[in-house]
C-alpha cells in the first residue's frame, strides 16, 4: 500500500512575491486616490478664489454705480487714490437687515486695504457711515441718548449703528491650516484708477473738493478696480473690472459756471431792451 503524500505549501519566495505585488497595487491605488483628492481640493480652492474675486468686484461696482454728484446735496463728495488704494463717496442706502444695517438715507462708503499682517496679507475693508449724522457731528449738533431719530423702527428699541467698518475679505490666523475652501482670502494688493472724460485719460487720484481743478464738484466717469489675490501655492491672480458711473453724465462741464454767468448778464440786458420797447409803444 502506497503512502499518501503531504500537501505542498507556499515557498518563502512566493510569499514575498505576493506581498510585493499587493503592495505595488495598493501603492498605485493610493497614489491615484491621493492625486484625485488633491486635484479636487485645489479645484475647490480655485473655484472659491475666483468666486471671492468676482463677488467682491461686483459688490464694489454696485456701490460705485450709486455714487451721488457733489452738487446734489450738502457737502457730498467723491475722493479716491491709487496709492494707498482707497475710494470714498456718498451714496443712498435703504437700511438693510441684520447686524450690517444702518439708518436709511445718505451714507458715506469707504473701501481700502488694512495694514499687512506678518504673512503679507491685507484685509479689504468696507466702511459705511451715516452721512447726515457725520455732518451733524462736524457742525457740533448733539443728540440725547434716548433720541430715536436714528432708530430703525420706532416700535422697538433697536438702533442702527451710525457707522460700520467690516472686512470684506481677510485671512484670519489659522484659516490657512483649516483646510476649508474660502476660509482664507489672501489679498496682497489693490488699485483704483479714475477716468475723466473731459481729459480723455485715466487719473491716479480724484478729489471733488479740490478747488480750481478740472474735477471740482464732479465724479469720475468710470472707475477701474484691480484686486490681486494669492492662491494656495502663492501664485497671483489679478481680478480687474471697469465700472461706469451713471450719474457722471450729469457732471458739470469745467468752466460751465462762468458761461452761465455770461448768459445771465446778457439776459438782463435783453430784459432792459424789452422794457425800452414797451415804453416806446406807449
């Protein structure tokens, strides 16, 4: 009777080869998944970056389109500079809702960059101030603490803040490490330029208060806005737009006041002549 042979097992070489093949497959799958996850993260961050840039420009453009002419009210003005990048102007506000509301009426809007942090990022600040109250404070007008003229609703005790300055874009400490898309807006630079149709060129600054200048009591016909944001790799992305100011079409032409004075003088002389004709008829 023949003896039964034992079952043959795996050799050490076969086991090592199997482990190597399994490790190679696992490493390949891990690499593919890692690249896919990284690509998705980068795509989300880039999408959030471009969304932030576009929405910010649209917000600034929407405010600028409502800029009032200096001649349309008491001490209304428009002022802006390229360096430092700031723009301030008076517009109308309907009040708003929530914590960001102010009293309905004329408001002074201010856009500018704050001081850079150690990383070189600068917050983009939007300020909104009750213009009427600001003028009253300049004129020395005081209000009692229980004065309700600036309340949002006379039926309750909620008062609108006279001014509100908030960061429109910023990168707070720890936001970069959070991994949340859009948590960090890396603003590094901004620029404003102002188009003067009378000159046919761009200006680096504008001041409607400047006496005896081409833009005294005028607002620019258009404003160029440039905003530079950094992505997660430190590459710059330039967001740029040009905003037409609708009310600029009503800008007074430089020297127009003198021409109007001449016309008034001539009109007075014409009236005198008419009086003389009436006397002759009589």
